[in-house]
């Protein structure tokens, strides 16, 4: 994702009265891993925002939806891996595994 589009997403989340996105260490654990290059971290963070916001706008409710955000992170990660098959981000791999086991929604919604 290029920077202007990412900036637009971040700006919308920050300023829109229609949505709320809670950033938690659990939900965006990759954000503080500085071993992951900034472009990848930014892309995954933007994906989390997009999934979260999209779910809120579709339902017409201003309530954070970290599960929808994580599903978008996983989808975006898979597309990133198509471009770079060697890409492995442990934090996102954990989300993939939790989703495979049917535990991701409970995990990201728990305190």
C-alpha cells in the first residue's frame, strides 16, 4: 500500500466521528516489532484499520471490531506473501493459526 492511501486511512480513523478503532498490543502486536520493516508494519496496520472500519460502516454501529480487522490483516498478509514468498511475520502467523483453530475472534475480543 502506498503512503498516501495509508495516510488517508489513518487520517479517517483519527478524525471520523462515525468509527472507533482501539489499538491494543494484542490486536496489532506486529506494530512494535521493529525487526519488521516499516512499510510492512504500516501496510498491516492500515489493513487492521480498514477491516475494523469497514465492519463498523457496514453495520452502522460505532463499535470497534478487532476481529474484522484481523481478518483483513490475514488477507493482506497473504497478498504480501504472494509478492514476497519468503515473508514470514510471526505475529501474523499466530493470527492465522488462531483463525485456523477457530479461536481468533475470542482471542482478539478478550481483555
